[in-house]
């Protein structure tokens, strides 16, 4: 691609756009009232338009005047400091940062593997993993604590995505830990640089391993070069695609499961409604996606020409845009009835948690399947499950990109007796 610029791993500063300090999606929801877009300062003194309104996100993500191709459509890229903390997402060399026909072709390589008809047969595998993890929780001594994020959500989703991509056992834990770290916006600069460098080295190891040991997995599929009309991916594109798919398939589902479990345990009346059959797990999952979308801000998009959003807001040609997908579900313009309250029984649970338009998340069916299996298994097998510290909301993940609780501390089995 012409004008290519190699972007080195990023130096980290806490990437919280100044107008949006607050708890997760709620902070973005407050920004929606400030206008159709708000000019913010990202780390590295990069100024961008933050968009959190549901209707504006829908319009911009389907507008052909908006691109994610940083090489072709961001004239200000030369001002980005070396090692920019958001670079691991903004500069991925994969389908997510392609535009037009290039994006359609890149997406066509991977999207068919995540169609609902391809995902449905994976349920027994997901169920077997959930059974094992929930059984381990149930085997804890009465009164013993556990973190649902690290004991269920994370190992379940990491197992599923690594199986899909043929990740060998010796690389799995390292990849999961490194993905967590590169999305941690609070890391000191040396640690952030080291984490991103090591992540791409490990992904290169995965590619080399699958070349030597091909199998029935998606990494092997990406390495094939004998498909009609397709050229093999360059190494940097292959590694970028592996990062995109493994990170998105892992982090999105982890946060969805953790957030949904937290909401149900925080709202026992909703758990009672579920057990009475008034709502089901689909209701719970969609309401969680509306209220606490697992992806907050996705950097970046770029205006190909001036775009007038009304209300005195004009995005100039070349200006970067950061989209707050998680905040859209709390937009009072879209959900005027109690937008900040968790109510799985509400009639309209519309959200943009998986994006919108050509870049809609290909892994949405898999994330929903994993969440339904994990949550139903957890609450059916452990009916006495409770929060370890009721009334205390856990800390949020220190990330501008992903949205969820750092931990969900629970007691799977209460103490009995007085001794």
C-alpha cells in the first residue's frame, strides 16, 4: 500500500479523553449531551472528535466519507509520537484498518468462519469448558472467595479463541497476559513498549509454529495461499490480523461475561425474574451489551472531507474520530427510559456494542454463545453464588479501549453453621 509508515510499539500515558472522566460507559453517556461530537485530547497530545451519540455513531460508521485507513486518510499521522499508547489498536495492520474494497477483501478471509451456522456447532466445546471451570468453583470450600473474571470468563474465552486459531499450549497464557497488558492504559512507558514488542514477537512465533505444524484452524487458513484470487498475507498483515482476531475474540467476551454476572448478582430481583421465566439469558446478555458494552472507545477513524454534524459541529477533512460504542446504549436520546439502569425486561435493548456498518464485529455470534453458556452454567450449578462484598462496585479496567470490571469477587458456596 502506498505511503506505508511503520509504526513502532507505543509509549503509554493514561488515555482518558478529558471531557470523559467517569465510570465506563456512563462517562461517555454524559458526553453525548455535550453535542454530536466533542473535541478531546488523547494521549500524545493528539486531538480527536469523540462521538458517543447512538444516531451519530450509526451515521458516521456507514458514511463513505469516513475511513479507518490511517495510511491513506490521516494527514496528521506525522504528528503522532513514537510509541503512541493507542497505536496497538489504531495502527493494526489488519482488516479493521482497511477501507472500501480492501476492507471487504480482508474481511472476506475471516468473516465466514464466524457466521452463526459455523459458531453453533461449537456449543459442545464451549459447554465442556464451562462445565470444568464451574465445577472448580463449586469445589471451593464454603466461604472461600473466587474472581469470576480470572476463574471463569478469562479461561473460557481464551480456551475457545486459542482452539479456533490453533494456538499451542505453551503460547496461550503468555498471549492472554500480553493482550491484557497492551490494553492497559496505565502502564509506564517502558512497560508498555516491552509488552507490545513481546506480543508481536509471540504472534510471530504462532505464525511460525503453524507453518511448521498446520492444522484445522484459522491461523492455518490465513497462511494458505492457494485460494482463487487471493494472495498470501505479508508477515506484518498476518501478525496484525492474528492480534485483531485473538484480542477481539478474547477481551470482548471476557468483559461481557464479567459484566453480566456482576449485574445479575447486584440485582437479585432480576435473577429471581430469570429463574421464574419472566426473562431469559438472551435478555440479560443484550441488556448488558446495552448498559456496559465491552468495548468503549475504538481509535481511530478519519474524515475524508468536511462533515457537518449540525449543532455547530463540523469535523474537518483529515480530522481523527474516536467512537464510543459502549456509550451509545446509555444515550438518553435512544433510551429515554432509565438509560443508566439495568433492566433485562425492557422492550428496547438496542445497542452498538459490536459496532455498526461495514466494521461490525465478526465475532458477535461467538461472544453471545460464550456468554449464554458461561452464565447459564454458572447460575444453574451454583444457586447460592453471591458477591463477596455486596454493595461495593469493583474497579474498572484501566483502559480507554475495553470496558469492564477488573474483578468480580464472589463466594460460590456460603459458610454454614457458626463455627
